[in-house]
């Protein structure tokens, strides 16, 4: 076998000479596609986004009330990023504002939910979202056990915003 010096000009020729006797389309397999991120799938798959309904609702500058929204599961990055935020370093209580602004994907017609929007929410709505965040990221569901104040019977409610009597 004769040795050849590899240069930029003859690299392709050398590769073809040293390749096994296969059709060109069989020589190199196409790269595997990158795995797609998990999607919200109904009926058995991984659920990554959860709908909610705020108790009061966010009122924007135009006076529109936004009550329905969605929150995605948090990633490790979502929980680490607020730790380096200067606002959180100055006031640790601001951590929940930054964290919620990262995981809320929609609030009514608003798709760019940022810390300024969470800051202007009513305290009851922020408390609801903090509990909702904890439930979906720690417990994996949006149900809560409650007790009827009249009959003291126990049952579950879905915090994701369904109306009483709806399934």
C-alpha cells in the first residue's frame, strides 16, 4: 500500500479511497436528532405545564384583569438563578418574585411575565402562586385536601382553577 500525505486539497479523495466498499449513502449515518424537551402531554405522559386561576387576578395598566394562566415545572437553573440576582441579595424576600416570574409562562393575554408584573400582583395571588409552585414542583400535582366547615367531611379540590362541580 502506498502512503500519501494528507492535505486540504486531497482529504476528500483519501477518505473515499480508504472507505469500505459501500454505497455513499451508507458510509456515514446522519447524526441523531437532539432530544426534544418534554412537552405537556395529556393522558399519561410527563406533564410540564399546569393551568391556574388566580383568586383575585392581576390588573394591568389598562385595567384589564388577568386571572387564568399557566406555570411550567421549574428547572435547577430556575432555582439557582435568583441566588445571584442583586435584588434577591439585597432583599431575600424578593426571591419568590424572581422565581415566579421565571416559571409563569402566561397570565391572561400576557406571555412575557417578568418580575415587575409579579411585584404588582395582590398578596393573595402571590401567596396562591407560591403554594401552587410548591405543589407542582414538590408534590407533582395541583390537588389539595380540604375539610368542609359545615359537615367536616374531607375531600380534594384541584387548585388549577376548575370551578366547583366541574370535572
